[in-house]
C-alpha cells in the first residue's frame, strides 16, 4: 500500500493511498508512525544543559536528558562535574544531597541517604575503608565552551556545536539567565511553538501590546535559519507603562530578527534606543513527554539606563517563557489542523528538519514575502507531503 505523510497540528499521520480514496479523504492515524517520528528526542544533538552562572559553587543542580536524571555541580575551581542522579547504593537522588569541598578545591557530591561521597568520576570510599572504589557511576560527558555547558547525553554526535553562543559571548555582556522551566510537552510541540510567528499577538499580546505580525523574510540554511518580521504595538497609557516598565522601551514597531539553530536554540536579536540584546532560548528534551526551556540574555548598552533596566528585561523574558509554557499546557495535542495561516514557514522548517533528522533535505524554504495565496505543496525529501484539500479551501 502506498503511503504518504502529512502533517496535522504537529503530528504525523500516514494516509494509506487506497484506503484514503475509499474513505473519501478521511485521515487515518498510524500510531506506530506517530511514535516513531514525533516521539523522538533527536539523539545526537548537542544540548545546552546550563550556563555556568546557573550553578552555585558546591551546590548540586539536577538536569534531565533523554529520560535520565543527572546531578551537576561546580567546584571552587570552576570545574563542572556530572553524574547520574541515582545513588548506586539504594537509589537516593544525589541532587538532594550536598557537596563537600576538598583541600585541593575539587569537591564531591554527598548522598542524602547514607552520606556516601562520590567524586566527579563516580568513585566513592566505603566506610571502614581508606581506598577509593572503581567508578560506580558513569559520568555524563560534557563539553564546556567558556560558560556554556553542552552535552550529547553520551550519544554519538550527529551535529556539531553551533559557534554562535561563543560569538555572542565575545561581543555582548552577559545579563543573566531566567525562566528555567520544565513543561509537560514533547520536544516537537515545544519547537513548533517557538517557530510559530503567528502566536505573538495571541500568546504574548498582554506583554508587549502587539497588534499584528508583518512577516518579511525567512532564510533557510538547513539547520540554521533567519526570520525577519515586524510587530506594530498598541499605544499605551502612562499607567500601563508604570505597571509594566518594559513598555517604556517598546517601540511603535518591534523589528524582530530571529536566528534559529535547529533544534536547540532560538536567538531573538533586538534593538532598542538604549542598547541591543541577544535573547537566547534553549530547549532540552528531558524525556518523551517533558521538555525544558530557559533563556539567557546578553546585552550591549548604549545608555546607562540600559544597565538599570537589566532586571526588568530579565523579568520580561521570564514572562514570555511563562506565556509560552502556559499555552503549551493548554493545547489538545491531537487536534487535526484544518486551518493553515500565512507565515507558518518556521513550523514547516521545524517539521522538515525533525522528520529527516539528521539529514538536511529539500525543499529550501527561503522566501521573501508571506504573500502566498495557497498553502504550498511541499515535498519533504523522499516523502511527499501535502496539505489535505480541505485545508486549502479554508485558506485565503
Ligand atoms: S542511597 Fe546513597 S548512600 Fe545509600
Ligand atoms: Fe512565544
């Protein structure tokens, strides 16, 4: 039976050609295919587990990746350690314990249950013995680039680490991290939300008083892409500005330039009168059904007020992430998408890359304008995908 793939609300369906004909276009969902494609965590990707500033010295910090929990800790020398979080004695969470510093300024993590100490290699010293054991835990491999803590989750790398954060770190001042949030959603749903250019005036409307989104350009370079759009904002009263000080710096038109690194980063490059900033959104598949996101903010001041506003900017970013997380919790994930809006090219880009990972395939989705009278018929690599005809009929 011939099969072809189509996309519904971020979910894959397989349409059996002949059966679809018999059922006059009714869409059949093959749940095995759904599992295979959409319940993927894109193993082989480098994920940014944390910025060093997120770890306090000698304080355990829990992270999750691919369904496994780990404990990270930073010692006095700035070294980062990472071990599986389950104590090999009786399974207590090491992240609930504490750290002990050693004379050489390295440190160990101490289990909260029976106080066994583990060094960064996973070795311990048993009570009554003065001898270090062999490693009892396999450390999580980390790649540290300056303040950035990356990991492939001990999987074989399929993608190199993007250099963009090193470039931003060299050019900008680090403002801070915010909004470390674990959302009950799969990785794909999170990515679709973050590459959906139509949700600004819905999900984020209360924050910036955005009225509409005028899409300009999408530049597709495989796993790297740029998006440009403008967002006119509502004129707000002084009272509204006082209750939300960020509005003092929101221009009449927000000119957005997003730089996307599939699948782990989205960078919002922003310019305001008093400076410019790079707002980096990070995504990490904690498990098949939980995805973590947080943001790092970098700024370049043109005016002393910019420095005074740093906390306010961070608060705004936090609110943005909370709004995204909130809507992700309020979506029925299996709803068939009967309507396609303009400017869903970012989501097309996510789906194309997600489905074919780690291969980069045609079509190239670069476009100069959003003026598309019909949703495009898109061929994704070896598969042929199309939007069902009822979708076309509902589109302008
Ligand atoms: S469970 Fe960790 S020391 Fe016993
Ligand atoms: Fe958003």
